């Protein structure tokens, strides 16, 4: 408890380690909105040891980014120790990730997929605990039973773990089957061990945080998704989504990060706005954005669209649709609540049942247009494209009815020879031609190949000539030496 109280300064509001999401700029934003402790994203220990570029990028921090815990994953005690020793001067503690349930952790054999290998985990924790200048902490998921979860926590405590974060979900609870975290496991572990326990799971607002502390007895609460959708939840605020977005983008200017990180954060901050049907084009635009200026322009565009409602200049009608069932207006930062696993399974079963019912006439599925007429699968795909891109003119989507000059296949719309792709390819191969419309470059590639072949032969001849000259010169020198001796 001394470590939590004196070294960490007794934090209760903690931002979880999140891959591609808890980079320096986001940590600084979270701290501004009340976070008392942050973690780096999960770092791969083997890559951290051997790749200097990866290491330098991972260790980027500043004075305002404290206290900071660096988290590693891995399955080799010695490699984990080497990585931790390289990082220990940049943080207040080293955390071992034993809770990641994703497929990449399964392939790499780390995270939650080590939770049954207790001798290995004991070796890792004890080795780091005995050889580091900073404390070692762990982040884990619960087992199916409380008894095994308690035994697991005691094993880590005896190995040298100084603080334990317990996620109230099992390894299998992820994605659409996430469901609710069970806080009773956190309470049971808290009562069984002496080290500080952090609770993780089900935290979407400050009311959840306070209820979790009261029910579990944990010293602090960690949140991941709740922080991503509303970084101001620790302040009991629901700001308009463009405010934290623009603040975050300003931080990115001073602390750059990959565009994929920025895009991911903005998609979550703008989630409820972009879910509105009228903003589908804006969602596509954000997905295609790849510069800081473009991200800022989209954020300001959302601000200009909804600030009039936020300021009360125009009335807003609460939307309740299949994708929106919000008490707060959609432009305010607020939690995203997943459907329950039971409802998800029921929806999947209903889709399978519907598909089976529609499989008739030799196993072919029937499709209908908005008027109820039976249409082909190809026509249905076309209609869906039109619905996704209504601004695109119908004329551009209609395919030419002209036929190929040599066969009955449809004519390539941009083919200069008035042929389908197959006939055009054959013609170009026989007559040594290119077709820009079909992107068939037979002539160009042959000329390129000939150019490099000629260049190779020329280089070979020059090399042979140099060898011959060298050989002749050596022979002449040997002859002069011989004559001189005579």
C-alpha cells in the first residue's frame, strides 16, 4: 500500500494501457481532464529490446506525463527483464500484461494466454521484481471461479507483484460477446491479498467509478473505452465532441503520432454524430483523411454543424433509431454501450434463419428491390452502392451496352481497341501493344525487359574486357620480371 499511496500519490482515476490509443498526446489530454495515472500502450518486449526505433518511439514522454507506468508483454523471463531494464529510468513502475485476450496475443503466446502457465509467470514476475529499481505490477483477467482467481492473485503477489489490476471479465468475453464485468471477483481478490487492487471494467462515467469503489473496495478504477468516448468523464462532464478533438489535435502538433491513432480517436469522439444517416459522407471523409489539416477541418465542420444546437440557437429533436437511443444529444461526448451478448447471438440466429428461409430454387438466394420485385444479386449490389453514394449520378453507374468487336462480351468502357479485356489481352500479346484503358502493358514490359537484358549484356562485356586487360597486364609484368632476373 505504501507504493500506491506514497509513490503513485493514491490515484483512483486511471487510464488503461490501450494499443494504438494511449500514446503521449492522448495521455496528456486525459490528464488535463482529470486522469491521475496513465499507462503506455502494451509494448512487445522482444521488439523493444532489438529495435532502437521502436524503443525510442515507445519511450516518448515529458514532465507533464507523470506518474507513468510502462507495460510490456512477452513470454521470455530474460527478454522481459532486458526490456524492463531499458525502460525503468523512464517510468515509475513496470507493468506485465497478462490480460490481453486478442487473437494477436494468442498467436504471440502472451497476455491472457499465459494465465494457465503459473511457473512461467512466477519466474517472470520474480526475476523482474528482484532485478529492477522500480516496482513490478500486473494486469490480469479473472478465471471462471473466484477460488482460482484468488489463488492466481496470491501467486503473483508472492512472486513480487506490488499492485494488481483485475479485469472483471474472462478471456473469452471480448468483441460482441463482451458483456458485463463481474465486480464480485474484484472484491473477493481485494479481501484475499495485501497488495493494492485496481478494478477494470464497466466504467462509463463517474457514477460507475464511485459505485465500483464502494462495491469492490479497490483502491482505484481503470477505464479504457469510457475514456476514449468521453475523456472528460473523470470531471463529470460531457463536453461537445469537437472540444476534446481539437485539443487533442493541438497536442498532436507538438507530440506527433501515426495518422491511424488520430483517426481512431476521432471516430470514437464523433461516434454518435457519425452514426446519423445524414453524416455518412462525413464518416467516409474521416476514413480517408490522412493529414492533420484534414482532421482539423472535419472537426471544425462538425462544430459548425452542431454548435447552433449546442448553444440553443435552434431546437434539437432527440433521435431514437436502431443505431441511436440517446438521452443526451449526439454531439456530446458520452458512452457507447454495446448490445448484450444474448441479443447479439439472437440477431445472428435470426439472420441465419432468414437466410435459410430465402434459400429456394436450387439453393439460389432471392433479392428484392424497394418495390418488392425479384432482382439478381448483381443488381442488388448495385442498388446498395447507389444508396451508399447517393450523390454519384446514375449515369456514371450504368454500364455500356456495347459489345466487344470480336466476341459477345461487354465492351471495355475505356478500351482504345473496342474490345473486352480478354480479347484486348490476346491482341496486345500477339501485336505487341499497350492498352491504357485495361491497364495492359505488354509492349512497355517487353521493352523494359529488353532494355535491362541489353544493359546486362553490355555490363558483362565490359567486365570480360577488364578481365582480359588485367590478365594481359599481369602476364606482361611477369615477363618483364623474368627478363630482369635473366
